C-alpha cells in the first residue's frame, strides 16, 4: 500500500513517499493537496503521479519521526492556503464497542434502550445497504475546520472551559472535492478524534459541544488501504510507562455501516461538495480509555497504531489552566 507523509523544514514544505526506513521526496509538489489538484486536473490516478515523481532525495525516516535534523512531520492533509476550507467531521456509533461505551455513559439501566442504542440498532439493521442503494443515516458530528488538526507529536489540548479530554482511536477518510463538484477519496490515515467525555456524559445532547476540540491525524496517508478488518492498539502512557492499553479492531467487517454509506450521508449535503475543499472524516472508535475509568492527565501520551497504516500516531495531552473567560459581543452600530 502506498503511504505518503507531509514534512516541513523551516518554511520549506515537501511530500515524501514512505520507503521504510527512508522517505523518498516527491518532485514538483509541496503538499498532498497539490497532488490531489494535479490528479484531478489531469484525470490521472494519484498513485501514478507519485510513482512518476518520487525521484527526489532520500531522508532518514527515524530522524524525521523523532523530530531530529530539521524536518518535522505535518498532518498528512491540509488546505495549505485556507485552513477554513478543510472540514473536519465524523460519525459515531459505527462500532459495537462505541455503542457499549455510550450505553454505559448515558443509561441508568442496561435494560433500557436509550437513544444512542436506538441509533446503533438502526445502523445494524440498515447501515450496509446493497450496492446502489441508500442506507440509514449515521450519527454525524462536526469538529471544526483545518485549524483543529494536529500533527503527530503535537499536543491535544483540554481548553479552560472543558471538563476533560480523552482519546478516540480510529481511522479517518481524507477527501478532495474535484472541479466537477464530485468527492474523491485521497486515502485514509490513523486518527485520534479526541473528545470531552465528561461533558458528554452529563447529557448525550452535549455530544455536539464535546466534539469541538483539537484532533490528530497521521503520520501517514495510505492511498489505497485494506479496510475490511484492521487490527490496532491504543495505549495511554504516563511518566514513561504504559498506564492502559487495549487491542482494537476497525474496518467494514467490524462496523455496522459501510464506508460507502458513511460517505453518501456526508457528501449528500450540497455544502460538502464545494470544488477545491478538503474533508477529513473520522469513521468511529471501538474502545475508549474513558470507558475503562481512565481520566487523562497533563503530560499523558496517547499512542494509536493500526496494521498497514504506518508508524504510530503519538500525541501528548496538554491541560490548559482552568477558568472560563466571558466572551462578550461588541456592537458595530
């Protein structure tokens, strides 16, 4: 599977093809967005353009991954000129594990089927329609624009108004809207969707606000991944030792919605098909440390891996000082 990274050294940006343990620089482009624009304008497969252009110098991947030697990893997709033209979204209740976590979070009685479990049940019944058919809509949420995306190694933040922050280890789809208004999937990447689970636990209607947080992606974009049953692992490290870890599974065989159904229900909205825009869409998590009673602390490191998706995505947690600041609105009149 072809895997790409975006890297930066000072003001210089490049794209590189992963050829473990080296990175091969790709000539002629500064971003994966540039590659997507080029593939769309030429009507050529992105993978073909990469193979033809991967003729640059080699870099030591270990040094780049470790942040040594000047080059650093970026998130594997962005809109280089206008971050607001990158829409970051996701769908929940797509995995059995996520439904169990949500049920435990919001129901006083296991015998009672709350709204979350109802939505999950609808997904089981109608989330994988026959080819050419439209299935049931999933739970959908908005996370922000491209300014909320964080690269590997960058902190995910618990803002002053938040109650906590916790990892959500999953895979995200990465998309580009072509000049004809049709969405194109560039590939997929490891993601840490990151949410405020304490705030959500107060009431499931807080879900929308709990998702408006930073999130991480990368380090690698897989152009044509295998996504049937993908094993992975999520771990929380504290003071250099593993505090908690869990083997996880994702992929269509582990989900109650097909990727095609999730994509249809995201891109059916006209506003999500604006030519030139980028979309990052998280497909959902199957296990949370919060569900195991773990509350993350400042300095904890979240580590996410999935087989076939390259090196681990690692991000520390940064808890900003508590205390809300009143936001006042000024009149222009």
